């Protein structure tokens, strides 16, 4: 048997680049390749087919990890609690999956005695950073090879290699898009989308129907406990089931489509089309429930924590002290985020129409303008005088100085 340190663990997707990487990496380095495919609900090809393909391409071992529940519970749920929308829009679909894939790569590398891990990212994107910063945080002893980046592989070269070596992959030469998808959503880029004046075409979408198509609205009630969705229309769900069910129902109403130019962490702006129906529906409901269960000062402060958390995750710092500390803050903020949100799903939008919670801070008797008002309006006058005192003084001073 070859010495165990002669192995490379490769993050394997089943696609062209990583299939070619198996033979190419072992030829270049003389090491054996262990292919690890992590199932985060990408919902494409059968994972057994992907496993077999890795072996046919020359991997000595091929492992498929079913990480769907783990992804939902440990990565998507914290994102709901943080209302994670990068640049106020993108629910961090790819960014959330990378630390989980890294965790499984590192576990596999240790189990199989590999000295190196490998991924198929290019040198221009965010994902290379997420893979490598994550890997060195968890296992600083591991080396990383990125064949597409480090050896300037192109799609054309990969196609030639695949044909010459008779690899069992269908090369879809026509698809001009780069797609990444998981249960939290789907990202599509490149091709004609690189001209940011070109509008997206219906063909790009897979998780969502066209929001402009006339159809009946759908009404849903989502129940949360401590910031986690636990039931839909009264039926208990796991986090994974909540996402899957909302992907179907919100997707059928065209909810969660995004067309945006985003700030990549490598400094460039890039255009991406996203669809994340379940993520957008769940975050919308969660934000609505926070609005009645979180006290004002905590709520205002949490907005900046949410944004920072989201940027850290986008920027590949999942395994970092600040991210961990913000997790603790966010978890503490969620203890009362329990209750029901009713939403109408229609024409591309999830619109909250009702909210109730045993932990609600909304007090009907304080808010009402009708009979039963318990708010003592006579106290408002004095409050306003003191509240405005500092600006009144400053304005008086400014006027006086301007007149001198
Ligand atoms: N821009 C997104 C991110 O950095 C998605 C990256 C992967 N996108 C793709 N179409 N392959 O999180």
C-alpha cells in the first residue's frame, strides 16, 4: 500500500473540471486521489452516479457525504437568525456551503491520511478564499492545490483532456453558465450575463416559476421557536423540510429571484443571477416575527450585527473569532423569537399579513386609538421637551453665533 501521506483529498462535484482534476492531479503529483462529494441538496445528478464517476476517472476512493440536514441546521438556520442578506439581497447561498464542505474535506483528509486538499475554484472568485481560509483555520498542516487556478486550466483544455482520456462525462459544451446550487438556493453567472445591460432570460431559472404568470395566491403560516422555523401550516418540520417545502411553495410563486452586481471579496464587481425562494420566504417571515418580539434597542443594534455576520460569512471567515462571538450575540437575541407569521405568497413576493406570539411586545391597549387606551398621553409633552433639549440648545447656540 502506498504511504498514506501520498494522498490528495479532492472536493468533487461530478462536473468536468473536478473529473479531469482526478487524473491530472495524480499524474502531476504522483499521489493517490480521494474524491469527496458533499451533498448539500444540489438536487442534480444521483450521488451514486457521481461516486461511480469519480472511481472511473481514477480516484482510489470516492466518498459521498449526505450533509443536507447538517447544512440546514448548522449553516442555513444561523443565516435565518442573522437575516443574512449580503448587500441587503443575496442570501449567501454558496458562501454558506463552503465551510461545511471544508469541514468534510478536512475530516476525510485526516481519515485517509492525506497531506493535501484540492478544489476546482478559479483564481478570480470568492470560493477559493472560503475553501483555503477555512482549511487553514481547521487544519493548518494541510496543503492546498487548486488546479484550475494554479495551473491555469481552461475549459477547453479540460474538454480535450476528458476526450483524450475517454472520461465518462457528458461534456455539455453549449452551457455557457457557471452554476452553483444547493438547498438554500442557486447562483448562475457568466455567458451573456457578463454584459450587465443584458436582462436575464427565463431559461436561467430552475427553482422558481415566472412571477409574472397569473396564478392563485398561496397563504402559509410559519411557526418559529427561538428563531428557528419548526412548523408550516401547523405541521412540524425539520429545518431541512422547512427549506424544501418553502422552496416548492415560494418557488411556485416566483419568489426569491435576484439579479445583482455584487462586490466580490477579491475586489471586483460581478453580476450574478440568484434564485432562493425558500431562503427569502423564511428570512422575510423571521424578520417579521423579530419586529414584534425583539425590544427596540436590541433590534436596532442587531441590524448591524446581522450585516457584519453576513459579510464575514461572505468573506470566508466562518471559522473566525468574530463570527463566533457574533453567533453568541445573535443566539442570545433569539430567545423570544417564537410565534406564528402568516404570509401571502404571490407574484414574486412573500408578504406578511399576520403575526402572533406569546412573547409579543405589541400591546394592543397601548397602541390602540380606540376605547381601552392605557397610554398616558399627558406624559408625552414633558418627554418631548427633555428629549429635544440638546438639539434645541445647540440650534439656539448656532443662531446666536451666526448673528454675531
Ligand atoms: N457570487 C456568489 C458567492 O460568491 C456565488 C459564487 C458561485 N457562483 C457560481 N455561479 N458558480 O457567494
